[in-house]
C-alpha cells in the first residue's frame, strides 16, 4: 500500500496534536482546571489516528477512552474537546458527561461511549447491520481494550457480526494492562486476535506503535468489510505509558517494562520514518509544534471563556421530542 | 415444557388462519385478541414505515415463541424480521446502533424475564444517550410479561419497576387489545427508547374492538378511566385490570361504585389522572402483578400522599405480589397474584374504614 505524503502529513499533525493536547490536559488537571479524572492517551496515538484515518467521511466510529486522536481525525475540534474536559456548555455533552465519555456527534460519525465497557461494541455492530440492510457502502469501526475483551458482550458482538457478515472492524488496543491488572491475569492466551478464528473472521496482530502497520492493516480490513467480506479483529499491541488515570502512579508496572517501551514511542518511530523519507526536518517539526501549541492555547482560551451549563436546564433533554 | 403446548387447541387453529397475509378479519369487524392487536400494529407500521424491523429469538420463520410475529416473516422477509442468535445484550446494543443509523428496530424479548440480560444496553447506554449527547435512540423492546401460565420463577416475571426507575426510558403496559395496538403505534413512532410490557395471560383470553389505520393511536403518558365510580378508586395496569373490572362488577351489585384507572403508561405517569381519581373517591387501592417493595404502586402512593393527602379518607392500600420469585405450582402461583377475590376482600376493608 502507498502512503501519500498528504496522508502522512495529516497523520503527523493529528498524532502530535493528540500528544500535545494530552500533555496540556495533564497540566490543566494539575492546575485544577479540569473536572473529574483524566485518562492519558500516551502510547495510543498511532492506533487511534492510524485506524481513524482509514475511514471515509460517511463511516462511523465507536471509540473508547484512549482514542482522543480518533476524535480529532474525525473532525471534532480542540475547542469542543477542551470544553468537554472543563464541563462547559460548549462541549459535545454540554457538561453532562465526563471527559471522553458521551463525547459523541453523529454528524462526525462519532458515537459517545458509556463507562460500561464494552457497551459500544454492539452499537457498532448494529450500525454495521443497518448499513448492510440499507445497502450503504459504509463501515463501522469499534475500539475496545484488553480488559474489555474479557467481558461476555464481546463474544455476543463478534458472533453477531460474523453471523450476518457485517461491515464492522474491531480494533483491540492491547496496552498490557486493565487498570492494575496485567493481561497475564486477564487471559491465558497471549493474542486476543487469535479468537477471531473461532468466529470465522480474520484476526491480525499489529504493532500498535507503528502507524504504518496500524493504518495499512485497518485500511485493508475496512475496504474488505465495505466490499462485503465481513468483519475483522485487529489487535494492536502497545503499552500504556501512564497510570490507568491521572490519580494512578502505576507502582504495579515494572520499571523495566516502561524502559523497554520508551524508545518505541509511536511518535518517535513515526517521525524517524518521516525523516528517513525526507518528509521531515527540524524546521518543519518546530513549525508544527509551534502551530499546535497555538491551536491548543486557543482551544483552552475558548473553553475557559465558555459558559458553564445552565442549572435551570438540569432536567431538559432526558427525552427527545 | 414447550410454550406451544400451553396454547389451547382452538387458538392454534386461529393462529394458522391469522397467519395468512392480512390479519384483519375479512368481515372487517376488527374484533381482535390482545395478541392479534399487537401483531396488527407491527404489521401496520412496517407497511407504513420502511425503516421498521423486528428482531429476536425465533421471531422469523417460526413466528415467535407465542406465534405473535407469525406471518410477518412471510410478508417482510428475513431482513426486516430477523431471527437472531441468543444474545439479548448484543441485540439491544445493535438496536441502538440501528436506531442511530435511521432504522426503527423492535426487539422481542422471548420473555420479559430475560430482559435482565440486556440491562446495561438498555439502562446505561440507550436510556442515558439523549440526555448525555443528544442523539435520540428510537427503539422499542417488547417484553412478554406476567404470570398465570404456570411458567414458574423465570417465565412469569413483571420487571417494569427496574425500567421505570431508570431515567430516559418510556415504559408502557397496555391491558386491552385497543390499547395494545394504540400504544404500540405510539411507541414505534416515539423518538425515545420504549419498553413495551405485554401480558402473556391476555394474549388469547382477551378480545375487543380495535380501530384501524391511523385511528385509535394512544398517546404515551395518558391513563384511561376504565370504569367511572365514586366510592373507591382502583389504580392498576396490565393483566390485573381485568380482575379489577370483575371485582367492580360484583361490588356494583352491592351498590358500591368503583372507579378504575388503567394507567397504561408507567413512565411518564399520568399524575393528573391519578390525583384526580384519588380526590374524587378519597379511597385508593393500587393493584399490580409485580411484587410490592419499590414497585410502581409505591410511587403512586407517594404521589397521592404528597399531593392529595387532605382528600383521603383512608390509608392507601397496595395489592401486589409478595416479595418472592413467581412460584410454579398452581396453588402457589394463585396465592401470589392479585385476583378478583383478593381485590374484593381488600375493597371491602377499605370501604369499611
Ligand atoms: C463493566 C465495567 N467494569 C469496570 C469498569 C471500570 N474500569 C474502567 S477502565 C477499566 C480497565 C479497562 O481496561 P482496558 O479495557 O484494557 O482499557 P485500558 O484502560 O487499558 O485502555 C476498568 C476496570 C468499567 N468501566 N466498566
Ligand atoms: Mg488495557
């Protein structure tokens, strides 16, 4: 598969934006400017951006809590996302749901998730089912984690998707931990993708820190699904480089494991490749980082000046009219 | 036990007759059973709205465990009458996804009892969605509920209170063929997730005139005075309505005039109608088949005590199943369910208060 320069430039921008936004959120949290908890995205950028960029404009995603990059790549603006983290009226949930939860916008093909993992997975399956029934050439992309893979609903959803040969692609973000639980205490078999065989669908293990691998494999799976060849299960191996959420110092993660993954940072790997391809140099890199900082400054200013949700509307919208 | 075996022989013949293309009778009398009225609403709406589809276990080729969807598969085909695997949780989640993408799915739970396996998809995802980020979830879950068929603990439940308690769901529980059709049509056109409780015991035991076409659509949230009276109010819904009506007939012979309010919708509740009947008769009995504690009756009693206290001449009485799983042996099941005799007994005590 060819990677156009334009695609790589976009990917670079979204991944760097995700990293910088995540760093800014960390800072804002420490300054007491965010509401509630915060899930770090560090280590997941190649997966969320690489997979989301494999989609067309009419496709849909059901992201999880480490897919900030997918929100950006689908067109959700930093200003709206920052508003969401600050509980402002201008976020996608208008202050009603926390951080990336309930952060949906169907006009961008994004379904907001609930905490109850993996309740988004059957929703992706149902959207794909609708595409098939309506003969629409669209695909649904669902994300879940290694921990989520242990929930019984994953079995129901994979079986259903395979039974009806639906245009849905499942991305497993295996970051080796579910909160404090290492995957070896979550399952006996090393590869979640191996379960695909039991459902008669293809399963692929991918280096989740390699944008090129994630994007290429997802693109192939998406186009096969679109063409009527049914679902696929893609397992992206990565490492969660921070605690489960910001309160968690992850004392339970061996230092050597983190040290082993530090040089495999998805952004470093990606930028190394760009430099090898002569698509990136120090000047370009600095320009990009400066531009992104300015964009995030603007998003932060927007959110800080945005109105709080109106308590007099507390009970509005529980039902659609 | 096969559920086919509890369907009386005559109704089996009736089923195969009605399985023909159109269930409306040739003579246009439109006297339908409760079950036929539900089927009629599904068929009518699926003809009218190409977005409509039905899915569930055994609903297609087989026509459903109660043969309620019989004939729909033949008319609408496998893409609109979908036989699914045994996966209620995924089924509800998939219905949500379909609804997001412009379809109008109806999920049939084979028995209301099994709805618990879909709980997260219903109360966490679908129910909260519009409030959280504004996307409506227009689906309907049909839940065949209630006892009287000797189904035992797991084929007789009345789990409506769980869903009434969950913000974001509408909950309806029709008791007559006309309301069964009229409320299902409203549910199918509502932009919100609606749980539609239907009563197995009424499927073939109750028949009545059922309007056609766009006639007789029953708005969600409106109760109906099933019988007007002055001495005592019985507030009920679902299968016990018919026991209450029988009890009221008997009391009428003793010159006691009973008012019966059939709630029809449990969420939203018709608070005005509830308070109105309480103020009118000053004596209130609430009857439901579900067990007592934190049941719908508790909410109604609370509403009345808060807003119509000064009108009451006696404490509010709740008649419900005890807090036990529905038992199997006929003698036990009968002892657990509200019926005409128990209603009469309680009414007499209340009248004498
Ligand atoms: C059904 C359910 N149980 C428990 C939780 C609490 N919880 C939130 S995230 C999480 C771990 C998730 O692990 P994984 O799926 O691997 O995703 P990761 O956070 O590692 O990206 C848990 C246990 C939850 N959200 N949902
Ligand atoms: Mg994990």
